[in-house]
C-alpha cells in the first residue's frame, strides 16, 4: 500500500510537471506549446482551378502553412469554379464568409479607391523596387491603414513580373495611332488610354482570342509570356509591345482580421511567413515561366516583333497618368498620402536601379 | 485500496491518452505535436557584431524561426567577434562545431571549387534571374549536390543586389588603363583582372580607406552604396564604376545535415522557410539601403562621377572570364555541369529580362 501511494504520488508529480511543461501560457519553460487546437482556414481565390502560377502560389502557401504548423493550420482552397465569384474575394473576407483570400488589390478600387495603389501603377516601380517600398519604405503600413478599415489584413501575394504592353495588330508610331484604337486594357491603365483617345473595352478572357483574331478589338494586354503563351495571341497579332502600365504587378493575400487576431502568435507568424515566401517564390516562378515561354514563342513564331512605344507617345500617356493621379489626390487625403509615398520612394530607388541593374543590363548587348 | 487502484488506473489511462495525443509520430490525431523538445541551434556568421543588413538577416531569421516554432527552436548567433574566424564557417558547420552558418559560398572555393558558382559570377545573372535559377532552373539541386558531399545543406541567404564595379582614382578609358592598376578585388573577379594585367591585392577592410587615400591602391570594390557609404571611399576616389563582376551576390545559410535530419519535419520546414524569407527580405533591404545611401552620397559629394567601362574593356574582361571558366570546366565534370546550367539559363532568362525590365527602364530617361 505504501509503495502504491508512493507510485501514485510520483505519477501525480509527473502529471503536474508535464502540465507545467506543456500547457502553460507563460514564458517558462520555453518548450510549452500555447495551443494545440486545429484551425481550419478557408481561402477563396479569384483564379479558376489549376490556374498556372497564381494557383500554384496558393498551393505553395497551403503546403508551407500546414507543414510548418504540423497540421494545426488546415487551409482549404476554393477556386472560382467553386465559389463562382472571381471578384467577390474582398467581400468574402470582409464578411468572414471566407477567412483568407488571394486576388489583386486593384480589383477593389470601386469599393475603396485606395486599394488601387498596392498592385502596380503605370510608370511606377518594378517588382524589386516595390518590394523594397512594401518592406522598408512604408508601403505595408499604408496598406494596413487602408485595409484595417475593412477588418482585413493584406499581405503581398506574388508578383507577375513586368507586364508586357500587349499584342497589337498594327504598329504604334504616334499618339494618332492610339486614337480610336479598340483595346482590352482594364483598370487605371484603361482610363489613361481613354484620356489619349483610345477605346478601352472589357471582354471576358474566353472570348479574347476570337475578338483579336476577327478585329473586334485591335489590341489587348494580358500578362507576359508566362500566361500569354497559352492564350495564343501571338498567332493573330504580330506586334508585342513592351510594358509601361504594370511594371511589377503584386497579387495579394487577404486575411479576416478578427480571425487573425484569434490565432495564437506562432500560427500568426506561420501564416504571414508562408504568405510572404509564397509571394516571393511566385516572382521567381513568373520570371522562369516567362523565360521558357518566350523562348517557345520565338522559336515557333520567329516573326513576332517586339516594339516599344516612341518616347513622344509615352510623354502623352504620362501626362494623362499625372492628370488622373492629381484628380485622385485632390479628392482623398489618404490617396494623396499614398501617391506621394510611392512617388518619393520611386525617385530615390530608381536613381539606384539606374546605376545598378539598368547600367549592368545596358553594358553589353 | 480498491479505490486507490481505480484512481491509479485512471491516471495511467490519462497519461497514455496524453501520450497518444502529444507524442505519437503518426498522423492521428492531427492536432498532435510530433515533438515538443527544444532544439538549440548555434549559428556562426562571417560578419562582426551588428554588421548592417547581413547581420540583420540572421537576426530576422532567428526571430522568424523562434516565433513560428513557439520557442521549440532556439537560435544562438555568434558573430566573428565571438568565434574569431570569419572564414571558418564552412568548417564549423561541416564538423558540427556549429549547427548553422551564414556566409558566402564563394569563400569556400579553396576547399571545393564547385562552391564558387552559388554566390554570383562575373557577367552572370542578376538577383532576380538567379533566384529563378535556384528555385526553378535546377540551381538548388546543383547546390545540394555540391554541399551534400560535405554533410551540409546550403540555402539562399540574402542578396546584396547588383554590386558596383568599385571606386577608382582615375578614369578607365581602355584596357591599357587597367594594366598595372593596383586594385582590391578578391576572388574570381580578381583572377579576371589579373588576366588583363591589373594587380589585384588583398587588404583588410579596416585598412582600405587609408590605402586608397594614400595611393597604396588605385581602386577597390566593396559592395554598393548600402555598405560603401560608411566606408567613406567616395571622399577619396571620385569615379564610381558600375558593376560587372557580381551582378547579384547571394549570401548563404549553411545547415549541418545530420542535425537537420534529426529535426522533426515541421521544424525542418520552419528552418528552411525562415531562411528563405530572410534571404528575400535582405534583397529588399539592400535595395532600400542603397537607394537611401546613394541619395546621401550624391547630396554630400555632388562630384561623384558614375562611369561604366567602355565596351572594348568589357570585351577583354569577358574573354578572360570565358578562358578561366573553360579551364575550370575542363578540370572538373561537376564544374562543367554547373557552368553550363548557369550559362544556358542565363541565355534564356536574359532574353526575357531584355524585353521586360530592361526595356521598361530604358523607355524613359
């Protein structure tokens, strides 16, 4: 009996010690796991199932988050095929219908004009320059300010790399050639094109090839070789113009803030880190895919002509851009703050890009 | 007595259940934490205490790894001031004296020539291009092949961005101007300079400013504005040459493979993810710091003259580069494999860079 009680006491002691080691929330001992609940987070993405690169990014995020959390985070991804609302992601996450989203910030400019500035802006920063702005130039803080109002946290979600200016059926030699030009070019860049007399039109992705082939439109922009190859535009429009309107488009992850705040600190860190690494990885992926697809396009269609708008055309487009930005800044103080932050940062970092990557790339042709 | 035994059994059962939930290695239940031991990993870095940017990268890595693992990983960083051996990192990690390292791969070329190719190569890939090569072009697999022989895993460790060609006291107008030029330029780039008749010399960092000021050397390369500003070279050498020899230098994290393999899978994933995100973050940090420091330099010393070597000089340097690479390839089949992988990837991805970022940066001056 005495022995049994001794053993019993020893076991109780063991359990108490175990509790102290495993369950406590305070800092001692450091081996404590705060919380071993499983959190299932549902993510809605703008993209259809198995969409290349963009869809690979959410899969990569899921894999990282689940592995690092040893299954305490479960990520369930619903593509557009499931939730049926490509542009419903912001509302899904704001309302809590989904916990997470993957989309593009500039899609929400109709809901909040200040979301416009976190994807890419015409004549703006390249992907590298903008990554530096987000992390070290105040960009993330401004994005937090815009999204907190909606109960959302927004995190970088992957860069498409510099987007091409698009596929044109005829050459653009002067601003006159843009007047009346029917072009699929959505968003703010479309507004700029309208300012100089073009006719921006919106056509569903599935109908673009036929529209370009039949001359319903004269030109269109999509992404770059990474995603243009499968669309086949190079078969029906020979001029491939270099980019100016989205020099480094960053997708975004969205997180419902209430859900985020309810997570233990370690899972919060895992979530954000998995998102950011997936985002940077998508930039490498985009560059790789564009490199490979561009090689394929050139081989199969050696007559593709790469062109850049003449500087006089850019001068007009830039004047239209500055006018539209000026109007936005005049209407909304936070817009003004973000436009100025981007402008000032670009001035500084482009001076560096010019003596580093640009000088290097121009040193040998 | 019977009651005590019943209680005893209940407690035993409790412990057994607890074991099933907390200790098992299999997949059920999903909330299980595989392993709640604390792993203390010691990291040796090449840099002195509080070295900017490079040292911030290991601190960022430590913070991410410890937070994501909720303290199950403890990272202890020893800087050069502590371990006294800036270039001992490879041996430290190989022998297991340290678990982790943070340094530059090309420092180990005397120990294994194939480590040379994973930092940056003259006339090679930019940071973006090389990131794509590491992740999608076979670079990581080749690095694994080289380092596995030494019982080490190597992971990207942060990019300095395009390195400047260096500070020169006089202008370089032809290859003749390089002949006899005393320049601090270490490593493979130094060998190239020697091929064209320059006199590469190695001088400790602390003596460089005085050596340049007094004319003991005629030129030196360091990094870029991010780290050059504090060295003060712009005060004594007016010509700042754009880069060619390290177009995107990637640092490296080293992991002792035995130690890595003994970690549970979730901590392995946390370790690698924290390293890679810290690495990408350092690239943003480098670009930001160079942008800010370059603005400061230009303001304080408006007479700094940014120059690029004439194309004829580059032609000679490139010929020397190709000759030396050819010699390395002939000596070692794995060197040949890596050199060819880098070359072929560069051909493909530069064609993309030329029509994207390069065309964009050249569109408006």
